[in-house]
C-alpha cells in the first residue's frame, strides 16, 4: 500500500495521511510507553505530554487537517520530516 501525502494550505508542510482509527491505535501504543517512562524521559521525549488524537487534527502551524490539499510532486524537499495528519475524509 502506498503512503498518501497531503500538503498544508497555510505553511506548505507535507504530511502523511492516517485514518482516525490508525491515529487512535498509535495514541494507545504511545501512551502505554509514556506511562512507563520516568519524569526525566517524559520531559525529553514527550515535551507536549501524552499523545492525543487531537494532535493529528492540525498541522504544526495550527491549520486544520480539513484544509490540506492533495500532495503535488515538488511539495517536499529531501530531508523534510513528514508528520501524520488525519484524512480529511474522516
């Protein structure tokens, strides 16, 4: 299965699309690990606290996942870090 990409209409960040179900699965796994971490590990690895599906609902610039457009060749540069974003169909 090919990874689907989308581009933020505000800052042009490219993200990979995940379903709400997949986001919830990732949150569950991440939070199980988070609960086992020491306070020092949490501060270093999870500066924003535990994981939530809400974090998949917007770009780092604050733009809603509903305002992303389809990815076009050339939107991403080599070395860009891709983050997950909800599928706007969800």
